């Protein structure tokens, strides 16, 4: 009876996402939602057109409504929400481009860095000119729950020296590039949890149907907290799903190293389900991923499980519609071998932005795709192999002092290749080594920590590969 009385007297309330400083996706039906007395009428009126939209709360007191948004601009708007006896006004609302940023610690990593893990040149960006109307971020607090949650803490914050240190560095740099090219306000919903597995972001019922993992609560409680399945989905994604966005950016995979055999299936499941949470049946929402960083994972034996996980990531990017991946094997220093959080976050954010700007926003002059090896050919009457590469019509950045490129003969011992020549007409990289008279296998960036420096002329690194002659 007490709960019924409380429900009958419920105050008008909004999701924390629907609050002062919010950024709404332009030219779409943007969702506004909250709670009020069950059965009451809610009237929502945006200042950009003054049109009143009405709905009624359900028996659970929840309500939602969609507002058709105009073209984006830096002009601040307001939204007035009226209940039976209360009124809430959302101030300083911008219309622009909104993206959801998720994954694990390399997406969570704030501009101020982690302990012993700095973000390169962070101080210069923190003290840059305030851009409160150009870049805003809503950071979902890290949380776990066995049941789906409706709400989350957090607030929208504009980019300025007092707020930038706590913003996701990768997402900040992504948003900065999108804003500079499109000249539209950019809003980021940062929803990341350090160490989370893919399974952490998939609902429990799907995991029970598609995996044999023990999902009993006792077994989950025995796990390291950041490796627990479905709890982050319930506590962090559920409260934000449905907020109108342009697409997703994703930096995750380290905690799935060693599980490459099922990674494509799990990641595909995640992308499909997330899109369904936004009523995206046609894969219109892009999903742009980041390749896991080079790091010494210390696998058993000679097998590089990190290299196999990267290959699985690329398989997802090539098989899932409207998906892409940013390569990172050139973005580490040798001293970062045991640092899972490399400092170069700006190039990561920029490469995600290149994908979005080219594919989603139509700026075709912005190169976004890394070269990939598609075929290996044995060059007749020579001790050379030819690697046919995509996305390098203007050639490669070097053919001397190459790092990360190796060749092996029939005995399986790899030797570094320091010289390689790229043929213009065939788009083929010809490689040889004086130590390997009978080359049978060539690989690049293939290992836990095997950085490379080979790029196309546009500056995008060659994707890792391990390939044999046909």
C-alpha cells in the first residue's frame, strides 16, 4: 500500500541524460523521457518550434516522447516539460551530432591519464580555448547490476579546462575532429568500464542462449569485478539506450585475448543487439572499432593470442554491415610493452573520426581505410614474395628501415625484412631477405607487441597480417 501511495504521488522527473547542456541529434526524432504520476498527462514543448507534444504516463509512471529536431547549430534552445502540477525546463540545449563511446579502459581513460599512464600532450589540450558549445560529454559512472536499470547518475559537461581532464581522451579527440570538419556541436555519451569483456555488454538472456558460461550469481561474484558478464550492460547501457545518436565508437578487446575463437560471434551479437536497442533494423548506425594496442600479454607457447584477437576484430569489421576499424600498431613506444594504456590517444580518436567523416558524413577526400594484405604471390625465378595490398593507390611511406615485417622459410624461423619495394602497377609489396632463400611465409605486426612503421601515403598504418603464398 505504501508503494502504491508513493507511485500515486510520483514527482515529475527526467532522465539525467535529458538535462541542462544536453546535445540532441540533429534532423531526427530525439527521445525525451522520464517519470511522473501514473496516468498523468505530460506536455513537452521545445523552443525551436514552440510545438506542444503530449503523452500520458503508463501504469509504471514512465513516459517518453520524440521531438523532431532541426538542423544543428550553436544556438542554445530550451525544452519545457509540464506534468499535472509541475514544470521542468531544460536549458542550454544544443542540436548537433551525438555519438556513444564504449568499451574498456582505453576508451574510459581520461585526459588526465591513469596512474603511471599519461595521455600524450594532455596539458596542451586541457588548457586550450574553452569549447563548451562545440564539444560536450556525458560520462556514465561505472556501475554493475543484476537487473536492468532505468536511470544513471552523471551530467552533461562542456569542454573547458575544469572538465576536459575527466573526459575520455579517445572520445574527446574523436569529437574534436568531427566538430572541426562538420562545424557542428558534438555530444558524446561516454559509457566505458575498464577491463570489461564483450560479454559484459550483452544482456543475460542472450548469453544464456548463445554461450555455455556459468551465469549463476555465485559464479559471477567469484570473478574479478571487471570481467563479469552482462552487469555493465544492465547498469550502464540500459539507462542510455534509445537516446538518439549518430553512431557508436568502440575501444575494447584486451580482456577477450585468448577467446578469439568466439569473438566474432560475440561481437556480432553485441552490435546487432545494440542497434536493435536504438530501433536500427537496417544497420544505419555505424559501429567503428579500435584494434587492441600492442602489449606483452605473455601467452603460453609461441602462439600470439593478441594477434589472433586482432584478426578476429578485423573479421568483424569486414563482415558486419556499416562497421570499420582503426589500426593502432604504430601508436606505441618500445617502453610501453608492459603498459596496456599507451599514451597516443589523439591519433586513435582521429582515425575513428576519419572513418566517420568519410563513411558517415561523406567527406570522401579524407582517407580512412588502412592497407590490408589480400594475397601472397611467389615471384617467379627469385627469392622474393609479393604481398598484394588494398588502400594504397599512392604507394607506401617507405621501403627501407621497415619495422614489424618478417619472413620465414620452410624451417619456420622468422627474420626481419628491412627492405621492401612497392610496385605501382600491381599494388604489390615485394619483399626479400638474404637470410631466407626460400621464403614461404610473411607477416607484419603479428604478435603481442610487434609495432610497425609501414603506412600508406595518407598516413594510415598497414593492418597486421600473417600470410603464405597461394
